[in-house]
C-alpha cells in the first residue's frame, strides 16, 4: 500500500489521468489522505483476521460497529462543513479507531 501510495503521490495527476478525466477525481491534494486511509484500513483488516483466528470475532464486529457507527453519525455534518477533505479525514479517523480497538482486543486476548 505504501509503495502504491507513494507512486500516486509522486506521479500524481499523470497516473490518475490514465484512469479518468473527471477533474473531481483527479485531485492530487487528497492523495495523502487516501494513502493514510488505505494504510490504516489495511492494518484494521489484518487485526480483524487475527481476532478471527483467536476466535474473538465479536470483538471485531463490535469495533467495526463503533467505528462505522460514529462515522455514519458524523458524515453529514462533516461533509457540510469541510467537504470531501473532511469526509476522507473522518473516514481515516474512523478506521484508526477501529484499528486501535482491534489492537487492544488482540493484545488483551492473545
């Protein structure tokens, strides 16, 4: 994820224009947020697999409900106030919360 994200950050617009010509999508300023979200979300997925291996899937489900539930509550106010940048920031924060809860569960149960 990090290597792919760095390619997008360095090459930016040239790489994105290969896939779309929509100027709303080709916003290089949001790439660091997208890369951060991808890294945090990937970590959450790995921790989720670890929790399932420990037979603690309810912990994983609970952390996802909390993280995405808070994100769902904050989505409209954040979008209205900060737009797309705020949404990506909120998505990253929600995924970070999920990762932290899963890390604490993994530490507690392993």
